C-alpha cells in the first residue's frame, strides 16, 4: 500500500491507510518520519502515521520544547483521528518517551503503547550540550556537498546497514545553506533544548501508563532500560533484540518481527474477549 504525505496540525506526516486502530509513530531527536518507512512497509495492512516531529523534516519549530507541551501538541493534532478503539501511540527514543507521556496523560485515547528503546523516563544526568555533541555532532555538518554529507552519515551508528531508505531519511534532514555548505535542518541549539527537556524527570507521569505496552529494546541499551524504564510500567511486555540504540537501522528485521507479532497477539486477545 502506498505511503502519502499529509498534515496533522502543524506537523507533516507519512501516512499509510489501512485497518485497525491508527498507529502513530514519533521519531527520536534529529530523525524524521522517513526513519519509520521500513516499519510502515512491514505493516502493509495497517493504518500507520509517522510524524515529522516539530523542528524536524518538514515540520516547523514548536513554541516550547518541554515534554509536557509537546505531548499536548501531538495529542491535540492527532486525537481527532482516534477510532472507537483508540490510538496505538508509539515512538523511538525521544518519541518513545513522548508516546508514553501521551498514553499516561490521555488514557482515554490509548489503545496500547509501542516503545522502541525509549529515552529514560526519570531523566539523564549528562548535560544536554555534552549529549548533543556526543550523539549528534557528527550529523550536523557542515559539509561541502550532499554527497560528502551522505559519506559522513554512513559511518555513524544512527545509519548502520545504510540502504536506500536510510539515505532518503538522511537527505530529508539536511539542506544547503546560503554559504554553499550543507547542514542539518535542525540546529545544535534546538537539539540542546530538546535534550534538556528529555533530561528532566517525568517518571511520575509515565508511571500512570495503564494500557497494554510493548518495550522493544536494543541489547546495548538493556542495562539502562532496566534501571530507568522497566520498573515504571511493570505490566509491559518486553523484547530484546541485538542492536544499538537506533534499532530501526540496527536490526530492522527483528524489530519488524517483534512489532508484528505483538500486534497480531493483541488482535487475537481482542477477538477472544469480544
């Protein structure tokens, strides 16, 4: 089924029409909707919406980068499409933490929750500037050309197993500057503001998640996921796959299998209880 570009409030999105409760996916910092295209393609019969989060892809900046404000922005933009069954809120990293907060703050819309190596709910002690330079500094530029930018990206863990889909996702996140250089569309300053917000403690909110939940966690992240997230949603199902934090590129086959199996099992449970 073809993917199409659409809008939800101020945000651009990649949408696939299909059946079942809509699956709304939010990417991590410095990503964009195209990061989820392989997962969308692996769910061909389902209604899936991958958002360009504020400040990313084709979406404008937000007026506030605080997590609570962003959760409300996404909720207000997307909630009108909720079916009687609700929405499957999902996301990776920053987007995963936001998805959990939306499901907790608006349980009436939460059919279930799909968390892909989400950011730490209790926050992080590392300074935001250090985190940005460590995790994203190499994909901000500048570069002399788009080809040079792509050559640089191929070396990053964010783009493990580089392929045509990852190339398109990377290209969506960069643009030429007036000085002729190529840079990331999102600035270092915006990423610092986002990471500062991510770094705050939101465990009291996330602890209120009551809907069915799946954690898909990279084995390289298992230690901090166990310490920071698993205890807050004790009823959640968990799948650990061999990957780095960016499991959409690190191990897409296992990720797709885990998500598909969980969604199918959820459907079976609904049929049995109907």
